[in-house]
């Protein structure tokens, strides 16, 4: 019998687990659940005799991949896949996939929710500002970016985007103004929604030079990865500009220094919260299960990332 391991330090919602199990039951697959495991070694051992693996933020390291004697496919239930050692997977002939778009609305709603929270001074009783009429720049117009634009329009914001990988006409069809460079985006917009992946080209790419271009009242909202923002630059722009604010779905390593010096100008979720909705859990989990079956039964590699 084909065995599928669901390894999640941060478990899926119970409804998502039930939906995934139901899909695998119908396919005649055995589902093995490993939740809130205390040590990475528990993960390494659990993958030894399974054919497929579903993870969330869990680290599918070389050790994990090499341990899977029968492992054929890993699916990261979510968009980012930097927690999979792609080189190790490729070397072992293991297909790695993500589930793009399944968490996008949840992430976008969080981005706008955090923006409102901060511009209204964290609801501390003092007068804040409004989003209506402000310029929002979307740094990467992928699945999340599209939803951010759609929701922000409801607030009456003026939407701009920069994404060299998506045709200008495609973005403009959504009523979004396209800018020709990332520098122009940051120079134009008071608010920036960061949606870029973390890779060798993007890590630390949001630096002081870029941030310093932003107009007065600059606010950066990062629902991507902390590594894409240069922390040395972040501390410098905080110090140099008392109008700068930073919101992130995952706290930077320098969070204690920011908290000690720049009170009221930041907000960080206690853990990565973008996909933490029941709907996103279910959507991503079902997509992951379906992709595993489609690959094992039909050889479908539509969402392969390695």
C-alpha cells in the first residue's frame, strides 16, 4: 500500500486533516500523521518507509530526503518552498512541489489587516490615518499580489505594481498601474506590499537605498520571507527616518532592537500567520493530496519546483 506522511510541526486544522485523509482513503493510500514532533530526528525516522510527504513549514533537509528509501514526492502545502532541499531531492530523484495560490487570499487579508492595525496606531485610542487615497505598491504581482490589489481597491487605495515576470497587459487588466522598475515603485508609493520569494537574487535585496526612496509616511508590509529585507538597512532606515514603519508576517532577527528603540512603528506576528486560516489549511491540504495522487497515478508534474 502507498504510504503518505503528513509531517507538521504546525498542524493543519482538523477539518483539513480529515479532508486529506478522505482523499487518500479513496485512493487506497495509507495516511500517517506526525504532528508537533519535538525533534527533527522524529521527522527523519518517520519518513523512512513512506512514498510521499506533505509538509508545511517543516524542513525537508538532505537528511530527511536521504532517509526516505521509498520517497518519490514531497509537496509543500503553500507557496514558498525554501524549506525543501531541492538539490538533495533532485539528486535522489524525488519530485518537489508546492501548492501555489491556495493560501493567497488568507495572506492578502492578513497584509491589509496588519496595515489597518498599524495606521490606526494599534487601536490605542489615539488618532491614526486612513488608507483611502494612498498609493500602494505591490512588489511582485503573483497570486498574493493580485488579492492584495483587489482588497486594497475596496479601501480606495491607488494601486501600482512591479513584476518583470508578468506581462504589463495582464496586470493592467486588473486596473493596476505598472511601473518599470523596483526603484520607481518604492519612490512612488507610500505603502509597499512585499510578495517576492526568497532566493539568491532576492535575499537582502530590499536594502537602505531602496527604502530611502519611499515618500513621507513610508510603510513596508512583508508577508513573504524575512530574508528578503536587509536587517542592517532596516535598522538604519528606522533610525534615519522617524516616519518609517515596518510590518512583517515573520519577525526579523533584530526584532528586540527594533522593539527597544522604535515603539509604535512596527508590528510582527508571533509566528508566520499568512496561511493560518481554516480555509487556507483545507485548500492547501487538498491541493497537496490531489497533486500527490496525480503524480503517482498519472505522472503529472504540473507544480514541480525542482
